[in-house]
C-alpha cells in the first residue's frame, strides 16, 4: 500500500492497544470531516480488495475502526450506518469466498439486481472480474429492500454486438 495514499487506514492497521486507538480516534475527529471521509474511503478500498486469507483480518479491522470512531454519524449523517454496511460487506464477501473455490473464479462475472414487484429497470453490472463482482454483490446486498434480489453470476458464453455491428449482419 502507498503510505501517503492510505495514511489513515495504515494507522488503524498499526494500532495495538485501547490507548493508541483512543488517541487515533481523537485525532481523526479533531481533523474533521475530510479526515473521516478519507479514512472511510481508505477502509472501503480495503474492503474491495481483501481476499480469502484476509477475511478474519477484515473483521478485526472493522472492530478496531468501531472502537476508534464509534459514531461516524456525528461527523456526517450519511455515515450513521457505515459500520453496519461494512460489516455486511465483510460477511457477504467471506461467505462468497468460502462458497466459490479459487479454481472456479476465472472469467467474466456479473451482478444483477431486480425487484419483480416494481416497474424499475433491472440493474446489471457485466464484464467484472471475480473480485470486482463479489465486492459489488456484497455492497448492494447490504442495502436490499423488500422484494429485491441480487444475483452473482459467472458468464459462460458472451456474444456482444453494438448498433454499428448491425450493418455487417445479413438479414
């Protein structure tokens, strides 16, 4: 990790006791909104990237972050439930990583969101790597509403055409 780019998250990772956690939390809060936003963005970057062997570590870092900054919603109301969201992402990614063997992860993946009882469009995120797809799957799963469902799908065969391709087809 680039230490300049991830300065807050690296500090979290290096905490070893309650006193250092409390001090880091005071500094983070005193540095204000921008510092907390960067800290949460850095943590989210970590959540995007962690893989099998880091699932337990991700949960430990979340516990540590909750001790450092127990109420991020006091800094911004949009962060009131950020720890619940991050916990859901960690648990969902861990479940997916445990469910899909490494040998089955190559290729193209997609995430599909739908609510069959709504007239909203289906949202599909195609052309993803496995790691991109499981992060998106975990992210969107954390906020599903009643009757919505989400699917993580590996694509077996893909044919892609664009409007420009139509001219090349014989009717």
